[in-house]
């Protein structure tokens, strides 16, 4: 049986003295970003060890893959394996200083703002406090539950859908239909959906809406085919989830990424949001804070970085994940505690709020909603004309259905 003073890593036992030396090297390098030599370490390690003894231990650690020496005359630098040792040996999450807590908690202090705005402020604040990049995924449609829906006729073949989820996410999109439903019909369908499907997930609603309306045939006898087609379009959400990123410039200015190849790799990484999204989605499958160090990242362009993530939730479901991207030499104790605390604040804020006020604030009355929808359609048309290479592209695109994501 191993003593508490011994630690097994990759089938190799590090004794207490080797652990102490490695731990000291890592913490010194995190603070200075300079290679650590035996003489420097002997003055700060906290126990009496000669430079020669420390040098021998460092040599052994290098052979085991925990340290590298970039130049013969330089000191040693921790590897990804060393940082994994360091993270695994950390005690429970460090306490977040009260001043930092207050700054993070400020993201939830303002009433009357949507979840997207809260998330945007959270990543901005986290990037500002850590001096690294911060990322967050918005709640996905598949785990979002219906709070309320409204359908507004804006023309013979267009209907504005306004939807609020239990997570407080507001989505609006214009759907194109062949029929010309009256506003009374749309009101009836919306009322039915709100009564029947409130608190159900979007995926469940989409799967059940046909059968549910058939079972209510007497109520929808005159317009059942229209209601079914409309209901299916309302709950289409085929687009992938969204991700918010802030603080990329912090990394580009960081001394750890001053080489040209490193900078290019970072720029490419943040351009490929779907890859970062995949990592964040995977991190949602487990509770607590997740740490991906260097080569542990499946995304090749983040091999020189560490990613620390934590999921946030409401009372029913895990909704998304928030995290920090930084160099492998980041201050893990500090960043882990800040990411974990931010996720807790997001969860608390989203869970405690009621979002019926979103309709009252934004969409009180059908006239205001209709005016808003018409502006959206005009804006969309203008954008299509500006971007299309020729008129035919615009004409063709007008016949397509909107695929805006509904959560």
C-alpha cells in the first residue's frame, strides 16, 4: 500500500520529495513564465535541499516526462503531464476572493434583461478578470422548455413566431406558409400550444404535436391540417447551438503565444467555433469543473492551451457550459475557482427568475409585434439584396423558409 506521501502517475510512483520539487517548479513557472533552475529553486522551495540534490531530482523528473529543457544552459519547463499532476494534486476548489465574487455577481444584478445578455456579460467579465479568453454556449433547443409562445400574422404568407423558454431565452423568427391563416386561427393555435405544451422540451413538443392535435380533433376540426403544418414549422430548430467568445485579444497579446505559428493557430481556433462548441458540449456531460490541458484537447489548434469549463443549469436541466481558454501555464487554482463560481452564479440567476415579463416588456400587443416583424422582414430583404450577386438569387431565396434557430 502506498503512503499518503506518494502519488502514482502513469504507473510511476513519485515520492514526497519529488512531488515537492515538481510542485515548486510548476508554481514558480506559473508566476514567472521563466525556465526554473536548481539554484533558484533551492532558495524558494521551503525545505533544505542543495542545488545538486534538486538538480538530480529535476533530471529524474525530466526522464519521466514532467519537465523539458529547451536550451542546454536554461532551466526546466513543466510539460502537459506536469500540469496534469499539479491539477490532480490540488485540494478542493480554492475560495474566490470577496472582491472577485462581487464583480462576478454583478452580471446578475440588473433586472429585466434576457439570458443572452446575462451570458454575454458573464463571458466579458470572466475574460476581463482572468486576462484570457472566455467562452459560453447558449441554451440548446433540445433541452429548453416552453414558457410561452405567440403567433402573429404579418402578411398572407408570413407568420412571426415569438417564443420564450423556461431558461429565459427569447427567440423570434418569420416562417413562410402557403395558406393564409387569420389572426384568430393563429391565436387559437398559440393558446392551445401554451395550454398543452408549457414546461415541455422543444424536442418533445415537436415529436408529439401531430398526435396531440389529432386527439383534439373536435377542437381543430375545421383547420386541423393547417394547425399541424403550422405547429411543425414553429418548432423547427435544425441549426446548431450558438457560442459567445470574448477576450481573444488577451491571448494574442500574451507572452506565451508570441510566436507567429502560435498566434495563427489561436486565430484559426476561434474561427472554428463548432470545434470549441463540441468540447463545451462534451464537458456538460459531467458535473463540476472540467480541465483540458494541452494535448488532452481533441481540437488540434488548442493543443498549446488549457481549457477550464463548468456547466450552468436551471432547476430542470443543464443548459450550457462556460469556460476560460488560456496558456497551459495559467494559474489553475485561481481560474478553476473563478469558472466554477461564475457557473454557479449563472445557474442561480437563471433558476430564480421568471420570464413572463419578457412578453410584457417586448411584445405587449399585436400591433407592436407586427410592426417589429415587418421591420425584420424588410431588413432581411435588404440584406439579401446587398449580399446577393444577382437578382435571381434574391427571388429564389424569398421562397425558402426561415431556418432561424428556436430555443
